[in-house]
């Protein structure tokens, strides 16, 4: 009982100092944590700034390249999508009707020379994509000529 009373008296006398010391310790720890979080946030912002600069530089060099080559890439992309669709259709015909995929694809390819006809599947797919791209390019050139002729000789409505 004496020890308990002595401990209570010591805590009452020195309690304010102990609490002040604990408060300083926790505030220092909180300040350190806050400064670390602030530093991490600043590093993150610097990283985003560097990333934005890198993206800007890449796009600055990429946009002229894309503008130059996009006109050739779009017909090839379209022909690749159409070829993939035809392959899926041919696979469905193979599954449900038992037709050969290679024969179905070769029927779609306009062959100029019958002696150059190959029975390899991958070559047939490439020839199909090439023929689709050539067809798209021919139609685009014809449309371009029609538009140019229209603006050269407009229709007079009087």
C-alpha cells in the first residue's frame, strides 16, 4: 500500500512533466511522419512531371510519323480485321459443315496466275489480306478521283 501511495504521489508531482515529454515524443513522431508523407508526395509529383514531359516528347516525334504512315496503315488494319472475320466464318463452316478452311479461303482470292496457287494455309491467308487491301486501295483511289473531278467541274444549278 505504501508503494502504491508513493507511485501516485510521484505521478502527481511529475505527471505534467511526463505527459509533456510523451506529447513532445508523439508530436515529433507525427511531424516526422508528416514530413515523410510530404516528401513522398513531392517525389510522386516530380515523377508525374517527368512522365508528362516524356510523353510530350514522344508524342511530339510520334505524331508526324503517324500522320505520314497512317494513310497506308488504315487499309491494312481494315483488311486484317476483314480477314480475321472471314477466317472465323471459315472455321465455323469447317465445324458445322466439314468444309476445308484452306479451300474456302482460296475461293475468295482472285488469282491472276493459276500456277502460283499454293495450298499452304498461312500463304493463303496472306494472299487474302493482300487482295482485300488492294481492293480497298483501288476503291479509295476511284472515290478520290470522283471527288477531285466533282470539285474541278461543279454542277451548275440555274
